[in-house]
């Protein structure tokens, strides 16, 4: 199962951001350190299956407290963001990223335990929740992502998440971080956002409130909606179970990098 969840290519990419630790048994006896590959496979299993840490099956080797400590340490070190960046660079170098039409959207989830970056969800009768923001390329591959309270308006996320697109390697030429065109629904219908995008050389296609239907964006906007459903393929994201915001963001990052890695492995 470790080989299936962490193939050799993914393990090699992971080694670029976290140097592998040699697993040896201490000469004086005691427990040997659990391998990073087994711990990574266990973390991916938790993310995709949605099980709790205590429900982690023993087939991976390390016990659940060890896996959780490794997950917490890697989350503090921003390993998931760096691994996502490495995978994006590989996709860009192979010409797999299409910058011509990018799209932005968000999805709200209920937060069962509260914590930072939560707020009353206006679409869920004011229950406490968090929101995932996402920008994808034309193929639906996540380029920039983040979290906020569910009460944060979508329009407030556009500028920081467009700025959050990292400089990514290109098949030809210098690194790139600006889409040619950005699609958004009516939640981003504000003139100051349109002006801001134009100053950055980004064309826009944002639905206008009271004038046109958001369905007219479906031809190009559906890719980010599909990516949101791909994120839900990681069952740990059906709700926010993590009290710590950095742990919730870590699972969002793991889901995004798995989406991109599947495209890389094709």
C-alpha cells in the first residue's frame, strides 16, 4: 500500500523538499525511527479516506501518534506548499499548464470544532465554517489556494490569491505567474477588481449582477467547479475537522498537490 500511495516519482519529488532520513536502529536499543515514506503514505491515506488519526490501520508501520507528529512538523515547515510548488514546476516545464484562461472560485465547509479562520456561514444558516479559495489553470489544475472564514466575501480573496500564484517554470521562456485571462462568477463583480486586474495585464470575464446569468460563464468556468469536486475526493475535506488552521490548510494543500501529481504521472 505504501508503494501505491507514494509512487517512486512522488517520493523523489518529496525528497527535494524533505531530505530522506536514514532509518537505523540505535546501538543502545530502543525504537527505530519510522520511515518518512511510510509516514507520508499514512498521511495521504488519512487525507483521502477521511479516517481519524486513531483509525489509521497498522499496515503502514508507524503508530498513529508518530504519523500525527510527522504531519504536524511538516505542516509547520510548509512542506506541502513547497511540494505543491515543485510539482507545478514540473508541470510547467513539461508544458502541461495552460495559462490562457484561469478561473477563481471558492467553497464553504462546516467547521465542527471551530478554531482560527472560521466564521458564520451565510449559506448554512450561520453555522460556523471555513472557506477554501482556489485558482486553476484552463485544465483545472490548482495554481493558488488558501483558506478563510466562511463569512469572508469572495471578492476579498481575489487580489491575495492572484498575488499568491507562485512564479512557475515554463516550457519555453522565463517563469510565469500571471494568467492571460481570469474568469469569475458574480461574487467578484466589482469595478475596483476589474481595474486591478487590468493594471496587472490580466484580462477578465466576470459575470455582472442583475445583467447576465452566471451560467454564461459555464463554458470556461466549469473547470474550477470540477476542481472543487476533485478536492472533495479527499474525504478529509468534506468538513473541517481540524481546530488548527495550519492543519486544515495542510489537508487542502495535500488534496491540491495530489490533483496535480495525477496529471504529472499521466
